[in-house]
């Protein structure tokens, strides 16, 4: 099972810049997209009949939007969809704010041998220090953490049963975890949204760095577990200056899996376009191959 996540930075623009060509040469079974910024119909038209694509747009025009896609000739199918985090996580504020819409699309995925698991395309807030945007980001991180714990508890309860409930959360988290995840750590650490200790603490509470997981952490950072103790691989580069040419990037895009699924991860790849002007987005597709079901 091959799963790819990519922030397309506007799916219509991505297709104009060559995303369709990349897709034709890729063999992923499942796709998680972020920053779609298009209607479900427009997105489905772009992908064509080869893909079953589902989009949850943001209620704020021109922002966010997440999607899940399954290649129709693969062994995997998208089942029941859930748009957004559970409503009870917003009970104290009277419901989900518009800025949180189009950021979390959850689906039951059905595969061979009766296999099922939960797949999420997630686009966490980018934030901006000392503004309301940062407050919205932190509030959302708290709620995502609760959902991560819920999915982890379900996976643990199903461990060893005929129908385990593993979960895979993929997407643009807009946070690095350590100095290994950003080329310019010192100028940004605790000075830039996405590199703040307060934000990093959330990810560290969710993810272990080994495929076997951790007794105290609910999920695994699959990309880091497979890459090991090395810089990067980065998944985002600014359009400005020579960031791409100099590989001055950030690792913002993740596969976060419950331990039972993470333990079946075989390999990971980050696609780098051959040149700055050959990119179809400022992010890179991150693909992980899982031996699932084993």
C-alpha cells in the first residue's frame, strides 16, 4: 500500500504547473491533499475518472481545503467520510469556527483481506506570532491532540482482533520537531511560527521516532523513523530567493501512524523536482509504502 501526502498550494495551479504529469508517473494507491482551495467538482474534474476523490472545502473562500483520493484500479477504496474533528471537541465554544473548516478529512479505508483503517488528510494552521492566527493554531492543536488520543485508543482496543482499527494521519502540520527538520534552526527557533517550543511540544506528545512506537506516545513519526538521525528530508521550501537551490527547507509534512500500522512501513520517499521552476507546489510529495495488510 503506497500513500502520498502533498500540500498542493491550490490544486488548479498545481495541475497547470505539472501535477497531472507527476501523477501519471506515480503509482500511489491513496492520496492526501492539503490547501486544495477548489470545489469538489473542480477537483474531481481535474483528476478524471482514474481517481475517486473527495474534498472538504474551507468555509472561508480561498483558504485551506483537504482531500482524499483512491486510485480506482488499486485494492483500496474510500468508505465513510467524516468532515472535521468531532463536534464534542468544540462544545465549549458552540461549534467549529469557520477557520477550522477544510482542515481535517477522515475516512474509513477498505482494502484486501477485509482490511480497514482510518486515513486522515490534515492541514494544521500555519499561524503568525502575536496575532489571532497563532491563537487559532494553538486552540486547534489542542483539539487535534484529543482526536489523536481517541484514534490511538481505538487502535489499541482493536489490537489482536480480526478488525484492527489502525489510523494514519497525513498532511501539512506546519510545525518542525527538531533542528534536523529545518535548515536554519537558530534564526527561527522561538522566533517564527512553526518553530516555537509551545508548538513542538504538541508533536512530541503525539509521536515517537521508532516504528515500534512508544508505551507513552500514541503514534509514530513514520518519516523520521525511516530516515533516522539525519537532516531533513525537507518537504517545504520558500518560493523566495535561492531556498530551493540551496535546500534551505523545512520538514512540515508528516505520516503519523498508530504503532500497528507504523510497524509495517517499509520505505519513504520525498519527491524533489529537478529544478526550482519545475515545481508544481512549494511542498514536496511525501510517499510511504506500507506492507499492509502483512
